[in-house]
């Protein structure tokens, strides 16, 4: 699913949840954030949140292994090594439902409205996590491991486990050393005509960079004109996987918003692609979007849920790195050190999806299919 469709789907999901609430199917009727009800799970979370170090770990392990199981709903395509690592370490049965971010969100909302609490942990994109927080389905997670997460990943109601970094990547056969673009603005130069790619669904990247340009002193019209000038040089692709494959194949020289892990994974397999030059720094700013994890307010297995979060933010960060993903902790996100990082404005996108979807559609119409 493209990002623009995801924004609309999430907004639709919220509306559907509120309709169910009005009919008595959910305790969260209203139009804004609500306070989570007190449950047995929230009491457990509060007790464990107050602990630290070995005391917390020992208490969580004992309680979690007594529960004996945990249910994880996720859109993370790299979840299998994390599940295996957790299962190898603890005597806890892990059940997993994996789907795209929209289907995961819809399943949670439908189950919660029906009074069925099918998952203990939710691990998905920021947008969907914000929807669930708005619906009071998530409980706070606190402690030393959360404190170690980069500031962009300390969201209200949930915590980042990894970051998707939108970077400018290039084919090293088509862009020689010393010719690498150092900024988005450079790609408006006519010399890049037909050599650039933009992804049709990258509304989140566009919104973050557009607002950044405004904060740097450009007018809205100047920012829009810049995006259109780059788009006029660009081939418009659909899907980051396809974009990465075409970049590796030399279909175009530069991708303006490719995922860093897409480039790194391709390079590891021998493709002639990069997003950081051998000498010098990556093009900046780098837009980041967190993917994260949340504790369900009505979890049946709250200790196992919290232990799973602890694991993913500690030993589990190694599995994140092995997939060439950028982890959430300062140690696991060293690829971002020294870079000008701009976070996706998740709440703005959730509040005004049509505005940004329409504006980016206007931009991409300047490109070629």
C-alpha cells in the first residue's frame, strides 16, 4: 500500500471505530484523545514501569513465564529473527499475526470493539500506532530502555524500535565519485533531467521535507516550486521495492527518497548503489519515520508483553541491525550520527491527510511515468 492510501485508510479506520463506539461497541466514544481505562494489565504495567535493572528483569521474567504466552500483531516483515531470539531466551510461546499496517490496525479495532482482546503487543508503523493511542488502546511503557531511544522515537503511547530513513541514493555506475548530490535542491538542476526517481506514495517524506524548507525560511510557493522542479526531472515510480530494483538496474541515476535499508541490502548483494559517498557525508537532511511497539491496554499477558518490548529494545536491536535497518536506540542508530535529521510530522498527517496527499499529487504530476 502506498503511504497516501495508508493515511486515508487510517483516517477511515478511526471514523469506523468512532461509529462502533457510538453504537456501544467500544468504550472510546468521542472525537479526540481519551484516557485509557484502568485494567489489570495497566496495573501490571505501572508496577513494572516503576522497577529498573535486575529487579525489573527478574520480576518480568518470573511473571511472563507464568503467563506462558504472548500474542504479537505486526506489520514488520523482519519480525521472524526477533521472535526466534525471544523464544530461545524465554520459556514463552509466541503467536504472531502479520499483515500490512492497515490490516493490522483494522483487526485490532474490530477485535477491541467486539470485546475480544486478541493481542498483547502491537508492532507497526507510526501512523497506525498513533490511531491506536488516540483510541486509548495503548498503555505507557517506561524505563531505562525507552530512555535510550532517540528522541524522534519517544512517542506518546508507544516507543520506536527502528527507523525508516528516507535518503537520496544513487547508482554508482551512473553517478561518479565527486558527482553525488549533496542536497535535494541540487536535483532541480536541468542536468538531472530524466535521471531522477520520485516515489508516488511518499507523502510522509514530502510533508516532512516541505515543512523543513518552510522552517528554513522559504515561502510555501518557493518550496512547492522546488519540488515541482525536481519532479520535472524525475521518473515517477510506485513502491520502494520497485524503486530500489530499478535504481540497481540503472533505470535512473538517483532516487530522492529511497529507504536506506533498501540501498544497503542491495549493496550487500553486489548492486552498485550507495547513499553515502566513500568520502564525505550523505545528502541532507535525512527524513526519518519511526516504526514502533505498544503495550495493549487490555492485554491478557501483560508481563510477557512488556518483556517482549524490553527484549526488542535491547538484544533485539542486533536483529534489527542484521536486516540493515536503523535501530531505535542511540547505539543502534549510529548511521544517523552527525546528520541533519528531520522527523515525519505524524500528527499533522493524521489530522490533515487529504491536504498533503493532494499537494504531493500536484507535485508528482510534473514528473513522467
